[in-house]
C-alpha cells in the first residue's frame, strides 16, 4: 500500500502534496502505522494521532453546531430488553458521541412508539 506524504502542521496532520487537505480520523495499528479512510498516512506517534483526532473532533462539533445537523451515536452502558428483544441505545441513560469518540456527552433518550425504521414496538409480528 502506498503511503501518502503527510506532515504534522501544529497538531493537524496534513497532506504535503496537497496544501489545505488534512487526514481524516486516524487509527494507529502497531507495527503498521496510521491509517485514515483514504489509506496509510505514515508513521506518527500515538500522541500526534490523538492530537490530530481531537482537532478533527472539535472542528466536526463546531460545524455540527453551526449547521444544526450532523451524525451522532447513542449508546447505552447496559442493554434494555423490550418485548423479549435486546435493545441498545434505545431507552434510558445514554452516551452521545461521534464515530471516533472525540467528544462524548451524557444524555437521556426516551422510547417512542416507533423505531428509526418506523416499526411499531407493540406490533405483534
């Protein structure tokens, strides 16, 4: 796999060949280097990767607030059983975060009569 030429620019890992373009969230695989959604970004320390991911999360949260929409994830620490089915993140105390966990907040999610697929929970099927 070809490694892109990336450099650390004040905490943000950017593309040396394409100024103004930074890496996405980076996951570090010991012995293999760092990877973002576009492929290998090279060898960076875990501290550099953590700082980069933190800056990306801050920018993502700022954009979410400014635009009023974004993608967040709800997760429960313990599952809930509804009608004999295990449900995660569907009711009770939950944690709200984005994909890479760059920011987290506590929240409470209340169960309605439909799920995201518009299936009624009280449907006898």
